[in-house]
C-alpha cells in the first residue's frame, strides 16, 4: 500500500484541497475535499462598498505611494490569514496519518506564505513537498497529470 497524499493548490484568493487515492493501472486520482475562498482578498468595488478601491481619486490627497504601501501590507496580512486557514483545514484532513505527503502547489508569493505555516502545523512524520506553479484553474485529472502522481507518490517537490 502506498503512503497517503494530500495536495493543496492555492493562490491568494482560493485554495483547493485534494486527497490522492489509487485507481486502476497504478495511477493515482485526486478527489477534492475542500474549496476555500479568501473573501476578504477578493472584496473590492461594488462587492465590498466599505473597502477602498485601488485608485487614489482624490488629487489633493498627495502621492499614491504611501497608500499603495499600506494596501500591499494589508494584502500580505490577508494572505497570511488565509494561509493559516488553509493549514488548519489541511491538518484536519491528514489527522491520524502515521506517514504520508502533503504537497503544496502555489505561485511563489503564496508558497512563501504557506510554507512556514504548514511546517509548523503539520505533524513531524509527514513529508512536506512544494511546487511553485499556478495550477488553480486545472481540473483534478489535469492536476494529477501535471503532478505525475504515480502509485509511489508525488513525482515532484523538494
């Protein structure tokens, strides 16, 4: 029997958690377990009237750079909170595993947010692998093919 595998595909606004199970022919198939949305990160314009827009329309307010820096810092905090939520859900999903792999697939900036949180949250007996790619739009089958999930475990990672 192969070790269990959990795949976390994330970006700043959405995360999908999958479990890999062995199908016929030695290939593994991914089954989606959770689909999380970072609603605060997506909230802009008419979706969130209380949030400020990305543009500085007040000509008397001065240069845009100080506001941009505050927004960037706010976005990083929203991403960090979302990374903690993702880690919480992933840990709940792998609870009770004696061995196995958790594979993080995310763009580099989000992978950086997830890496530390996941390392601290996961049990020590689990292996954490990473892949810096944007695969959020892929279906479960396309994702499994991209990750080359064979019966022996994930084909890529660190």
